[in-house]
């Protein structure tokens, strides 16, 4: 009997019973989780599945333009979830992309979950790779698997997880498939049980790579506790004014929450 | 500290030095690098089987829905079907609610209060004012909303809205606005305040302002039922019963399309006067068609939209009911306040094909568009002393037969022109208070908030004036 129970405790479904949706009560959170992703990949659906809220979902790109917040409780820990506007990249300066970028960069969430459309993997990975330059603690939620199957697309999630260096969870959030596994993975990354070794962009021309490295070293000397000096170096090379003033004021350290 | 700021300066100067060295195509190189990595990872992880069948179905559907020839007619057709279902379907539950709330509960409450010996003015204020207004709003607004919103949400979940945006993109470009405005405009059909917030997806401040100012021309939640109601009572009642559904649907669609026309016209006007500039380009993603999850959509659209909008209407209707009762019952030297206000506004009302009652109703209902019509009818009854409906001054009444309606309207001096202009004015007037507040929050500018508030009223008055003159010349 004991043996059986032990088996149960490791199982995501057993643990999902410990899930308590907290709706909009997000005070005293132990962990802050950011939800990023391309437009129309079902971020809001994932958000609703986790928090029990009914943030309006719609089938068109750019529905969520503000940050929505909600919470859930799992294994006695409280999680605050921030639903970011959907963006294709974090490199431009439109308002929605800045909200997403600033939350991940300055808000420094404990885990960033990137929701990706499984049937459009390549395009979605562009954002994933950018997020992985900013943060070490990330989970890829490969959503809309039902739709991908309908289009005859299969994804080898183990290879993908290995290449990206972060856990990959396969979901169909519309029908709640994979949500228990997602919650468990989030908690494991948040608590440090799973340590990510995120992929860093490799295919840069030599000259660029060298410039990034030398700047990155300098930034590391100034702010040794920053996890994303490489990305900040890339932004400095692009002449990003906001990053420039953040460097001057040391905003990375005070970690305001993005807005 | 000095040492640190020195290091920072050094870092920044090194960065700008390196920028020069790498050259201006750095951004492209970085993007290319990211794409190359994404491609190689995808190649290892993705297995694509033959997918021509489902892919082709989506493409075929897109070809039809966004075709140059069929795109617009299909849009009109879909909107017509939804409105027709709403108008036809709402009749029965509306009259049921009506006989329940006004035919059964109201007399019961009146009896109760007279048995308890409640003072006449408290009884009047609470029952004839507040209760009547709230009951009226529920009876006339709940059924059309409970049918319209789920249908609209199903369409949204299926993925049709971006196709609408695609169809309208060319027109927006021609009028000097951003193509994404088509999306914020469609959002406005749900709620103008939501539409205004949604304009954040537009990067250029100039085009965003245009989208904010013109969003009011999208008929919103509050005004769809109003339009449907006016069309049914004032336009539909003019033709034989069998035709009334069709005729009123056509009238509402006409107004909705007129709203789209005004969106383009105003965008064109603004981009040539106050907000000159270039049109920016963008990519519009057409999402895959997704079979909506029927019951969940029905449930969430009832909870998210119907109940919220209805609650808002009730919150505004209750004080408005009290105000109407008070202005109809407080007399100054023999006449009620309503009497003086209506007479004061009547002349100007006549000039623009409306009347003093309608204008006073708009003043009373400024916080919320959705209670204008109940207010108009209540004031009409009160002002013209129609005694065989309702229970007296300032009492909202129940309209269960078309002859009764017609009788009231004739007594109140209503004509076809009044009905048409009321619909036009309901499309073209200031946004509701929530939207005005949202516009201020988004623009942080009193100037643009005032423009967005006043411009539609001016347009409404001008259009109504022109229509009235034309009607009087022709008829």
C-alpha cells in the first residue's frame, strides 16, 4: 500500500489535486510567474486554466494588450501569474513589446513560461530564444497540440527540451490537457529542483559575437548578480535608450515591476 | 560611487564605439542569427506529415471570406443573420419578462406599499421611479443581449474578426489610418472602452489617436439593443407585421454600416487636418480557423459580457429612474420641471428632427447610453399626460402591443423622421462616461479627450439637421 502511495506522490495528476485556483488574489506570492508568447497561441487560455479566472479569450492576434494578473496555490506555495501581451519579438519598441520585455527584464519573474503554438514552432522559437537570453528560469509550454495534430505535425518534445536547455511541456489548454504537468514543472523550476541550461544564440557573425562578449564582461564587472549580461550587451549594441538609462540608474537591481 | 559611474561611462562609450565598428546592419545580423538558430532547432524536433487536406480547407475558406468580390457581401450577410436572429428571438422572452416584472410584480409591490401605508412620494420614487426603470431595462435589454453576445463571441472564436480586418485594410489605408484599426473597430462593436484600450496594438501615436477618436462610431453593447429597440418600435411598426423583422434588421444594419462609413470619413478628415502623417505598414496575421467550443463560449459570453453590461445598465438606470420621477413630479408654479425643460429644448429638437423629450432623455442618461430609450418613453408618457398607460407621471410603462406604441408615439408627435433621427443620433453622439474616462487614461490629454467627446455630437447634430431638412422638403 505504501509503495502505491509513493508512486502517486510523484504523479502530476495526484499533485494537481493540490492545486487551488486563487483568481485575482495575488498578495504574498512566494513565486512570480510571467506568461509570454507569440500572439494567438492561447496564453490567455493557459492563464485561465491556471488561475480559474475568465480573462476573455479570442481568436485573433493582439487581444491582450495589458498585463493581466492572477494567482494559484500549489503544494502550499502561492504563485502570482502575469499574463503578458503577445509579441513576436522583444527587440522593437511598440508599447505591447515593451510591457512584455520590461516585465521579464526588470520584474525578474521566478519563472517565465513561454507559450508556443506547436503548429508554428519555428516562428515561435524566435521569441523563445530571445526570452532565453534574458532569463535562466524558463519553461516552454507547447500549446495547441490538438491543432498541430490536425495539421499532421508532430513534435519530438524531448529533443526540443534538450536543444533549448529548458523543460518542455506539451499542452492543449482548451481541453485542460497537460495543465497538471505544466503546473508541476513550473513549481520545480521555481524551487530550483530543475535547473535550466538555456540555449544561447549561436549563429552570430564573429565580429558581433566578440563585441557582445567584451561588453558582456564589462557589464558583469559592474553588476555581477545579473543573469543576462549577454542580452544587455546585445541591446546596447542596438542603441536601446531604455537599457542605456537602466544601466546608468542601476534599475536592474531595484527590480521594479516593469510598468 | 564615483568609481562606478566612471565605469558606467566607460562601458557606454565602448558600446557606442563598437556600434560604429559593427555597422548599421547589426540589427539584421542579430535577427538573422536568431532565425538561423530557430530553424536548426525546429528541423531537429519537428516531424511534418502530409497535411494538405486540412491546410487546403483553411486556404479555401480564406479565399472566399477575404475575396474581393464576396468579402463584403459575406460580411453583410453574417451580420444580418446575427441581427435578425437577435431581433426575432428577443420578442418572446422580452414580453415574458415584461409581463412578469411589470404585469405581476409591480402591482403586487404597489398593493403592498398601499397596505403598509407608505407615504405617496416614497412609494412613487421607489416603485414608479427606480423599480420601473430597472425592470424596464432588464425586460428590454436582457433578451437581445443574451442572444447577440454569444453569437458574436462564437464568430470571434472561430477566427472571423481578423478576416474582417483584412477586408477593411485597404479602405483604412486610403483614409490615412492604420490597418489594425479594423481590429480595434471590431472590438468597439463589443465595447468602446475596450476598443480604446485595444488601440495599444497600434505603434504610431498619430494613427492610434485616429483609432481612439473614431472608435465611438462602432455601435457598442449598450447601443446595439437600443438600435434594435428603436428599429423594432419605430421603423418595424410602420410595415405589416410579417415584414417588421426584416425591415428593422435592415435599418439596424444600415446604421452599423453608416458607423463604418463615419469611421472612414472621420479618419480621412483627421489625417488631412489635425493629424497629418504617413501611413505605416504592418503584417496582419490570419489565425487558423478553430471550431469554437460551443457551450463554453455561450457560458463565458453570458457571464463576461451579458451580465456585466446588464449590471452596468441597472446601476445607471436606478438613479435615472429616480431623476425622471422627480423632475416629472416636482412642480414649480403649476408645471413640472420636466415640462419646462422639454419646452425649452423643443425648438432646438424640432430643428434637428428630434424633440425636447428626446434631448432631455439624453441629458438624463448621459452616464449610460443603454437607458436612453426607456427614458424617452417614460418622459413621453409623463409629458403628454397619457393616462391609460402606466400609473401616472414619470412612470415607465409596458408596451405590449404595436397599436399602443403607435398611439403613444402619435400623441407625442412622433413621425418616421423622429425614429430615423433617433437612430442616427444614437450612433452619433458623445461616448459614454466610461469610454470618455478611458480615452483620457490612454491619451493623457484633455485636448484629445474633448475632441473625441465633442466631435461626434457636432456630427450628430449636423447629420440630424440635414436629414430633417431633406425629409421636410421631400415629404
